[in-house]
């Protein structure tokens, strides 16, 4: 990288005449001379990934909800967790045998080819509800975790804290773009068209990864010290997490976080399905169209607000309040949201609560969690991150599915599920506080081992 990562570099805003792009990006975060090309390429890369994901997320909802129901959708998370044990293990095995660029290319192209298969089967009337739901969950967690692993290795800790909020803008805008494009396509009855479009977008995102890698390789030749693109050290990711207290607390927090969000999703889906027939009849549309449009609007609200947060709030919260404060804001919002829904268990109240929680989660919390990886080793960034962002996340989903299974057999009300979520959000808050303190300790220890006070390279 350029010498702009040096802590001694003046932190005044670049001038418009000398660095016009960096100057304009300064509206959204602190960007130093020479940093704009890579941060824009990374932002565009994750923009494409999130666009593809939200196209597929909208496509999967009518397939799983109308084909199988809200309960089966929740139970399917168990299948994702089981599959991700093998996926994460294979990913770790492959990462120890090929360079990171080959690893990213192989995974991305594999998923793009899968979409061609789903399109061919779905166009011929083959039921895809459960298999496509399982696949989308694996696709999203693996590809997004892989992208942020690449980004965390590209930047130092100091750079990442400044630039990740700008990279995250691409994520937020991509989510809005995917949901917005999906809505008219759903109305025209083309969920399988979304699959083909997503496949093309995936291939384009891979091209951007190559561009970032080529730029970093050029900078290395000029003297910037960055890790070589070589296989990682062998070792089991699950063992790595179990032996590292920081990673273990991180994993438990992600587990609880996903249990909360998936339980909230289930209650909202349950209310949506129960109201679908009457609401669709009143609007003069089919139930699948009503559900598809409801979900598209839901995602649009979340992601539009998320873009505003990412553009103007996230970088400032991280800069002035720090990662520790940023980490606890989402569980605090969840406590407030589910508390309101507990007092008034209506679909409109829960709709608003989930939008608020998801908006913060997809912007501030997501950026903060990615920054927490900056102080870890390359093995942790790729291997442990895949386990936490895939298997552990889905394990939380599976625990939520277990709760739904019990609730369905004991006739639990929506209000009872919401009350459980209130308790879980307090646990989530405690874990976030602990992890934030551990991050500060690890960051200080890493900086103390760097020569001449240079920022930690993780």
C-alpha cells in the first residue's frame, strides 16, 4: 500500500486540486492520498455481491414460503448448519493448498455455475423451495465472508478502521439495488430470471477481485510490504477458534446474534403468511405476488436506511466513539425494538422493529464486525472467519429453528417468541461489551510489537 497508512502522515483532508477523488470520498470517511482506487474497487466488488444476493433472496421467498411454509423455512436452517460443517472444512482444506486468488476464483465460479443449474431445473417446473433455500444461505455466507477476508488482508488495522465504512457503502447500496431490481421482475413472474442475472453479476465481481490483486501486486513491487499470495498454514479452523479466547467470544456472540434475528424473521413470516390470502385478495393479486412484493419492500426499507447510515453515520461513529461503542448499538436497538413488539405484538410494529434492527446490523454492526478481524492472523481471517460467518451463523439459525419446533408443538404465541428474543438480546449485549474490551487489548498488544510504532498488520 501507499505510505498513507503511516500514522505520522498528516491527517488533514486531501485537497480537491491534487486528490479530487479522495477529497470527495472524505465526505463519507477519512481517505488519504493514493487510497481511493483500491477502496472504490472493493466497494464496487461488494456492491455486486450484495446485488446478486438480494436478487436471489427475493427469488427464494415465494419458493420456500408458499411451497413449504414459515415453519419449514425456519427448520431448513438446521440443514444449512450441517452442510456448512463440511463446506467450512473443505474451504479450510482448499485454502492450505492453493493461493488466495485461486481460492476466491474457484469458489465464485462454482456458485455461478450452480445458478445455471437452478435456472434450468426451475424453468422445467422442478420444485426448488428447500434446496434453493439451503443453497442461498451457503452462497451468501461463504462469498461475503470470503470478500471481507480478502479486504481485511488488503488493509492494515489502521487503514481498515478508516476505509471499511466506505467499502461497506458498496454493500449497502448493492442490497438496495438487488431488492429494487427484483420487485418488478417478481411481479412479471420471473424468479428464475433473477438467478441468471445473479450469475452474470458474480462473474463480474470476480473480475474486480483480480483488479485489486493486480494493483496490490504492483504496489508490492514498489516496496510496500504485503503478504504473498500463497497457501495458508495447515490446521483445523474449529481448533483455532477453540484455542483463541477472542475468536471464541466472537463466535458465541455471532451465534446469539443470529438466533435473535432468525427468531424475529420467523415471527414476521408467520404473521405474513397468516395474512397473505386476505391481503392479496384485497389488492387483487396472487398470494405469491403479495409475499414477494412485501418482502421486496421490506428489504428496500432496510437497505435504503442502511445506505444513509453507511454514508453518513458509520465512519463517524467508529472514528469518534470507537469500535467498542459501535459494537453495542445494535443489541441496544434490538432490546428497544422487541420490547415495543412485546407490548404490541402486531405485524406493523414488528415490521418496524425488524427494519431498525436490520438497518443497524447491515451497516454499523457489519462494518464493525469486519474491522474486528483486522487484528487477527491470515489463518484466522480466512479459516476461522469462514467457520464463524458460515457454520456458527447457521448454528444460531438452527437453534432458532429448534425453538420454533418446540413452539409449534406447544402452541407458543408470537408474543412468547418475542419475549424470548428480549432475553437473548441482553445476552448479546453482554457478549458485545466483552468482545469490545478484548479487541482493545489485542489491538494494543499488536501495536506494541510493531517496530517504530507502525500500525499492526494483523
